[in-house]
C-alpha cells in the first residue's frame, strides 16, 4: 500500500531541483525547496516563476492556477523547514560525500515515517540509503532534464527498499503524470547506462577528427532523428554532471567506454560546464548558441 503524500521536500534548486519542485507543486503537493544560500534559492525560484509565466502566455495554465502553484512552494535555506515532509527528494550536487552529509542532517530532522528519495544519475542508491536510519524507506526517483517536460521517471529499488516505500514512490511519480519505470540499483540505471557512453563517444569522435562539434551534432539530428546532437545534449546535461556520472560508471564497470575523454577533462579544468556556465561545446553568451571558438 502506498503512503499518503501531501508535503514534499526538495533539496537543491539547481537544474533539476527547481523543475522537480515545480512539477510537484503543479500536481497539487505542498513543496519545501531547500538551497544552500538565499541567492541560489532565489535564482531557482525565479526559474520556476519564469516557467509558470511562460505556461500562462502559452495558454497552458491560467493566472490563478499559476499563482496557486507558486504559493505551494516555500523556499528555505534551513533544514528544519523539512521536518513534516512526507517525501524528501534530493537533487543536490552529484557527490556522494556531499549527499551523505546532507542526509545526516535531514534524517535527524524529518519525521520518522517519511520516504527519502535520491535523484542521483549514477551513484548507488544503497550507499545513500545505508547512511540514514531508514534504509527501508529509501528509493531512487530519477527525473530527466527538464523535469517539467520529460515524461520519464526511473523508480529505483535498492536492496533495502520496502515494498511500501517502492509503491509510494511509483504512485507519487504517476500522480505527477509521469511514466514511472521501475529499475534496479545498477549504476546509470537504464537511460544513462546507454546515453552516457553515447555522449562520451561523440567527444571521442570529435577528438579523432571524425567531424567538427557542429558536424557531429547535425549528423546525429539528421541521420538518426535525434532532437538534439550529442554534444549539445552534453552541454545541456552539464559537463560537470556528465564528468561525475562517467567517473561513477567507470568505477563500477571498469570499461573504457565509460572513461572521461581528455577533452572533457580539460573543459572541466577550464570551468566550462556547458549551458549552465554559459560555455561548453557551444558559447551561450549571445541570443543563440554559437560554437565555442576553442574547437
Ligand atoms: N543535469 C541533469 O541532466 C540531471 C538529470 C537527472 C538527474 N540529475 C541529478 O540531479 C542532481 C542535481 O543535478 P543538477 O544538474 O540539478 O545540479 P546543479 O549543480 O544544477 O544543482 C545542484 C544544486 O544543489 C545545491 N546544493 C548543494 N548542496 C546542497 C544541500 N546540502 N542542500 C540544498 N541544496 C544543495 C547547489 O547549491 C546547487 O544549486 C545530481 O544528483 C544529478 O546527478 C541531473
């Protein structure tokens, strides 16, 4: 039997967290959105407000409804505001030590019956579950970017997950009108297990001179019917996030196809994280993306 969910805590208001918070609020849940500091929190909330305004402009939502969605989201920088959440979803930086430190705080504060979920793209769910006092109430809820648009949520059961927590998570994702696909706690789950080596291979193809950044992207759009090329997609995911995911996959499987290509490593040293930092394989400082002149 699924547990009743009314209030949802979301940790992190970055690329994924702000979208996860918005989707939950749009589905009628009360949301507490926690960030590290006020400035980052306000940036995340501004993104939600922009998305809601766009939905009103497009006639997908009326103003009253958009106002109600916004009113259901409470921003905070304090863990204590998560205390009475029924479900807590973390979407903080992809780093196990940071996530464990965060769960230690959350576990102490949030009421005993609540279900905890991680949106990690690559870390083992059990490693986070085991660090809490409620490993049986821990699942993976893996949303895709942008969470407001993408239909899929991978619902991950780890070895300790109870049937009740798993059903609760599955029903929660369905209540948000998502396609909830159950999967096992294997690094990368289904989608990243297949997609990450594809993006890394595109970087290697560039390194080997198979094509320019734009040629590789255009070829995959026109030849494989993909909506965006693999290098644009890498910028969109965030090159820092892609780097962290491939490290975890490499660590888990020890296969070359999951290893960081040198170009990615150098881009990260330069602070080029893709769209979120304004530059990656493309330069996003102008109206339309332009190729990064370094390539
Ligand atoms: N980028 C993607 O396409 C994507 C897709 C699915 C899942 N994910 C996963 O989602 C998670 C977040 O990724 P992202 O791309 O949104 O990263 P991001 O860097 O855009 O956002 C992370 C945010 O978490 C905040 N943060 C860090 N520690 C915190 C804490 N203790 N409490 C509250 N906030 C904290 C940071 O300030 C930052 O704003 C990662 O685990 C990632 O693997 C990413």
